[in-house]
């Protein structure tokens, strides 16, 4: 190859090599020199420590996110003692939520997503917990408003958690699905983790059930705050 | 490795350096950018957490949501290490890898804190794009590994949190990681392109630096000042350190200075020079004086040329300090003037010496000549002849010394004349023939046939050298012969180198002395001066003359056997020169001639001369052999038609042999030619009675031989005519006709003229220049003057004018010009100067005789031949 061409080719190969090879150190330090080894050791140790701390932290965070609330003590059929009216012609979906629970934001989001698919096939109630001595309007949070904005959803206030107690819901985000005969066909949450939107087993199970299909899963974990204080 | 390869290698090396520096700067700047970004992200994460999930509830009880703690502490931990590295180790690979990992972990945290919002997932893709700012594709690797690892681990342990299903396939993480990899591929190409652009920038920068360095190496390191000034304002806009040094100024003092402020006015107005340069664009050079601080200045030469500087028309000047050069030039001029003055003084000295010495000497020679023309008793005549010969000897010595001085001073003048080499050689021999004959030494000349007859050069100087060598040979030979031989050494269409050898049978020269012979004032032996006389300058002068004629000189000698002096000389060839090889005349071709001479050299020379005419010659050494050869030839019906007999032979001499031939009827028809020496002038009757048709005078000349042969063969057999001397001028009686003054600066030409005049029967004296001629004429009543036109001090024209003006020269004396120039205008010039006639050099005896007859008042009207002036 002529020299001019080889010069250009060499230039092309040079930048390619420069782009592919490790960059040199600018501090002139030579890792191999005995004087520089302790620094590299310290650096490597710091990196490892950092990864460990971050890993542990993330692990803890993920573990927390994956820790469900107490499961519902639900009866297999529509409780007679409830004040809620079941729809005798189609399934009834109940979602119990703590109005202050941040994790239930995802639940309400999943509910909205569910209703875009199967709204007309069920009657949907969202029951918000309200303590007896709560100030007026305590329960009307952005969660309340988000739920109320969903078409086809009836918002109910559950004073002192009476309705939750009747149905056995303990955790915010607890969802029950009763068929037209009043049989409980699903109990659980509609999120995959605390406050985590996105595809989840609960929503996909409800979708399958409401579309007339079957589902192998009838129960999922519920990720959210406690509907009542532990002493209650 | 050649220069181009070196430059390429240096440029590539520098490109790599610059690329590394640029890349490092990118790394460091991006590190700092990410340090800020990660800090902002941390704060933002805390804000997000506080906004989305500030509290966790249990009925009516609430507490700080773990997300807040995670945002603060975990977020801080994620950001702290990369930020710390960005601050302490910017640009390091560890830093950016840590930043890449930290950025992905931050994405994971933010996604988690935001509740897995799909919008927050874009942080991952955005972060990868930000990481591409490094233009280092390797940074994407740990980031991608973190994302893939996160999905892998959570897919294994918490699949629902990633995929929304309780159990996912083990390769499901690839579906999510695949989108990241897709972006990675695009970003890798972007990084590589960015690297290439960086490399291009580095290459251009390196090339510019190399070019700049090469430019600066020339401009800033050159010893000559370079300055650029604006063509319009004449202000200096750029200059190199050398110019500042010349100006004795600093850069800040030069900025804005006009060229007129920096230079003193010169012979040429600078404005005019610049305007002319701008108009025609032709570079020009001017010399100016450069002003320096403290009032000093230096001389500079400025080479100006047009240029364009920073888009404006400018003038670029290369300024060179010529102060030292000027000083040297002035010193050289001064030295030259001093040398010219010295040369002039030397010439004046030589001229004065020549005049001061020759003038009284000419007086002595002239007066002694006049004295000898009077009636003297034998004793008085002896005294007068002694005075004359002593004066001649002294004049010869003085001439040698002055000639040597001229040679040393480089004042010799060489004429350029067309001449016949044969005449030059034979003329020299004529000068010395009498002296040789007096000692009984044969003097012979031989010219080889290939030697061109007509040559162009200075015959006078050639004769001077030959006269010296032949004179020495005759002087140092007591018996035997002296042979002058001319041969062709080399030839070209334009010139010929002739080799001359003068061989004698004299006393020889010791080998130890031979190398010193041509040095001035050196003779073979100190006793030589006492026995043979001489100044020791002749050979030194001859050596100089030979060298000036483009030749060499040398000697071969054996003591007791003889010497051979040789020299070469280069002559030009006239356009129509012919060789000495004469075409045989029809009348001589095939004739049979017998040569009788006891001298082998003479026999050889005659054979050479006769053979050139196509003559069949046979040579014998004595009378008895001759008679036998003649008779045998007659018996064999191949008789000899002519015999050339040497007059002087041992046993039977030439006359006796001639008589013997005449007495023998079988060979009495042979025509006879007698060779006589100069001393045999008085034998005419005796020779005629012996039946000799014509005499040849030694030394025998080629032309004489032909003339005698033609005359002899033209004579009917049996009718001898009164023998006439072939070729040689009939020597006149000294003082028999007028007295002639010869004004000629060349000594040899003087001698030739003197001899020619003597043979024509004139008394003659010689002077060396016009001033001496005027003085001589004022004391001695010469009848005619032969005036050389070109002479030192006072030339012939000036001398003639002086002579005509001088009141004490009563009668109008005929002045005949001797000139080398034969143009018509020269004759007019001679006549206007007051001369009466002229003859051209080299002077032929017949022409000389004719002009003397015309102008010598001692000749009668019957002697006047046709004027030669009409031939001009």
C-alpha cells in the first residue's frame, strides 16, 4: 500500500485502537510499582466495600418491597353482615385501601388498568379506611381522588374499618372478587411489590377471572400499609 | 528513514499524545459532570421519596417510610463513592466505571422509590446516553452488567417484581437486558465515532503543531531577520527574533513601528521600491541603514517580496546584516587600490630603471659604433671593439635583469601574430650561426612534417626562449653539434602544442644541479660564471615565458656527453594553417640526389628535407664513398642527377670532390650544390671553377634547399652558372650603406633586425623605447629609423611626434613604422603621427630591403623597388 494510503489507514487503525484499548493513567502512576500498590489496594477495598453496602441496602429495600402485609381472613362467601350490596348479576370487586398508604397508589393504578379491560363485567367498590376520630376529610386524599376518578368505581368510607373487619381485610390494597352467586373467587393484592406498578399476578388473575376464564391462582400477596393499628 | 517518514512518525506520535490529552480532558470533564448529576439525583431521590411515600401507616399510626431512609442513606451510599472518585481521581478508569455503576444503581433506586413508574425506567436509558459522553464504550459495560445483574437477581429471587409473574424463565432477564444492549450497540458506535472525531482533531492539531514547529524552526532560528509590514500603513506586523536582535529592540517596542522609523533614508526611497514591488510583484533587494537604540546603526540588505498576512496585503523582508561585509568590501577596495598603486609604482620603477640604464648604454653602444666607423689605428680599433663588445655584453646582462623583473612583476606583454614556425627557428639559428661556426660546432634545425607551418602566437617570445637555449648550447659546446628539433606534441582543430628540443654535445650538467637550473640566479657551477659568463637568469626567464605560453620546460643531461633542453608551447592555429609537410613539387619528384656530409645529423636533416619533395636521396660520409656511389649508379643506369657536397669534410673536402667528379666523364653530368658555412664567404671564384651551380649556406633552411634544387635542376647540364648564395641575404659591408636606428622593446626582435640590417649592408643600433630613440637621434646622425609602434613608456607614435617637433633634429629623418597590425587604418595612424612608411611584423628581409631602398638616402634611384605601401 502506498505510504500516503498507509498513513491514512494507519490513522484509521490508530483511532480504532485508541477507542478500543484501555485508556492510560494520567497521573503517571504505575500500578506495578511498589509505591503505588497500597493505593490500588485501598481503592479496590473501597470499591468492594461500596458494592457490599449498596448491595445490602438494595437487598434490604427489595426485601421490604417484597414483604407483604398480613393476608386477609376472608370467608369463602359474601358475608351477610356487611352493609355492602352485592351485585347479583355479575361479579363484585372490593378493594380496601388506607387513604394515606403510599403503596396503595400502585394498587389504585392497577385497578384503573384493570377496569379499562373489564369494567362492565363487574361492580367495583373501593372502601377507604377512616378512623373514628379522624378529622373531616382525613380520608379524602389524592388516593381517594384517584380512585374516585376511575369510571365505574364506587367509593365508600369505612368508618373505623368496620367493613374491612367484616370481610377480613387487614392490609391496604386487599382485593376481593366475588362472583354473581357471592362466592369468593379471588383474594389478594394487585401489585407485585410495595407501591410497585406494572404487570403482576393479581391483576392478571383478576383479568383472567373476569374474562370468564379460569386461573390457577386465586390468592396473591397484598403489599401495603395496615388498615388498622395492630392493637385493633 | 527519509525526512518525510520522520515527519510522519513524529506527527503520528504527537497525534497519539494529543489524542490522549483530549480524551483525558473529556474523561475528567464528564467525571465532574456526573459528580454533579449524581448529587442532584440523590437530592432528587430524597425529594421523590418524600413526595411519594413520606410515611408508612398502620391504621392511625404512621412512621417514616423506609423509602425516605433508603433515599437518604442508600442513595447517599450509591452516590458518595463515585462522587469521591470524581473529585479525587478525575479521568481515571476506576472513576468512570464507578460512576457508570453508581448511575445504574441510582436508576434502580429511583425506579423503586417512584413505585416502578414506567417513566422512571427512562432514567436507565438516559443514563446510558449520558455515559456515552465519555466516548469510551467500555464504560457502558459495567452499567449494562448492573442492569442485567439486577434483572437476573430479581428475576431469580423476586420475579414478580420484574416480570409480573410468579415464575419466569431463567433467560427472561435477557428480554429486558436486550433493550439495554440495543441501546448499548448504538452508543458504542457513537463512542467510536466520537473517538474518531477526537483522533481527527488530534491529527489536525499534531499536523498544525508539526507545521508550526517546522515553520518556527526556520523562521525563529534563522540568523537572518524576517519582518512583515503592512503594505498600506508600513507598520510592522510580525517579525522574528533575529530581526529584533538586528534592531536591538524588544517585541513590544517594535509592534506598530513603521519601516521608515526603523531605517535611515537610503539612496533609493523605500516608498518607490515598495510601490514598484506592489505593482509588478518582482522581488527586489535594497541596502539600507537600520537605526538602533542609542543612536547606533548597522548596514543591512533587505530582500523584499509581496505577501498576504492575516488577509491583508503586506511586504515580507528578509534582512541581513552586511556591516561586516561592507567593512570587508571597503578594506578590499583599499587593498586593491594599494596593490594597484604598488603595481603602478613597480611599473614606473621598471620603466625608469629601463630608461635610466639603457639610455647611457645605448649611448655607449652607439658611440663605439660611430668610433669604429672612423679611421683608427689597430690599437685604437682594438680598444673600440673591446668597448663595443663589453657594452653589448653589459646591455645583454641588463636586458636579462630587466626582463626578469618584468616577468616577476607580471608586466610581460605577449603579442598575437600569425607567423611561420620555420622562420622563427631558422631565424634564431641565423643569429647564433656565426658564433657556432667560429667554435667549429654544427648548428642544425629539424622540423617534423606534422608540425603546422603557420601558427598564431608571439614569435618574439618563442625566439627569446630558443635564443637562450641555443645560445647556451653553443656556449657550452666546444665540439660536435647543436640540433634544434621541433615536433608536434598534440593537436586539436584550434591549437597545437609543439615540443622543442635543443640537443648539444657539450659539457653536460651534473644531475644534482639539474633541478636548480631554472631557478633564478642559479648556474650549474660557480666556475661556470667565471668561464662562460652569464647572469643565471636566462633559463628562469625562459621557464616563465614557456609557462606563459602554456607549456613546460625541462632538461636531460649526462656530464661529458651533452644536454638536451626541451620545452613545449601551445599556439593557436590560423584558420587556413597548413602542415610543414610540403607537397612535392612536380619538378623534384622522383629525382635522385646524392648527399655528401661527414656529419650524420646534417645527412639526416637533408634526407628529411629532400624526402619531403619526393626526392630519392642517398647519403655518404666522405668523398671516396661519394665517387664510388656516383660511378656505381651510372653503371647501373640509375645515375644521380644532383649531388649536395659539404664544403668542410675531413680527407677530401667538398671542392676537391667537385673537381674529381668533373674530371670523371661518367659522372661529370651530375649537378653540384655546395653547402658552405658563414665563414666561407670569400670562396665564390673557387666554387664556380669547381662547377658548383649554387651554394647553400649553413644552417640550411628548408626554403633554401627547395630554391637551390629548383635552380640547379633548371640549369642545363654542363653549364655551371656563377654560384649564388641560396636563400641567405647577401651580407653587406658594415657601414657600407646608411646607419639605422632600431626602436624595439623586444630584445630578440632587436637582434633579428640588427642581423637583417647587417646582412643588407647597414650599420644599426637598437634602443628599447621611444624616449631612448629621441635621445639617440639627438646625439647621433642616423639615416633612418625603424620604429616599433607599441613600446613601453613612449610608444612609436609619440616618439615620432617628438622627433618631428624637436628642433635640434635638423633634417627630416625617414621613420619607418614596424607594426603588428596590418589594418588600413593603422597605416593612416602611422602617417598622421609623422611616420613615412611602415612594414608589418614579422618582418621579411625582402620587405625590409625594399623599404630601406625606398627611404635610405644612400640608395640611388635605380635601386628603388615597387613601394610596398601600395599593397596596404
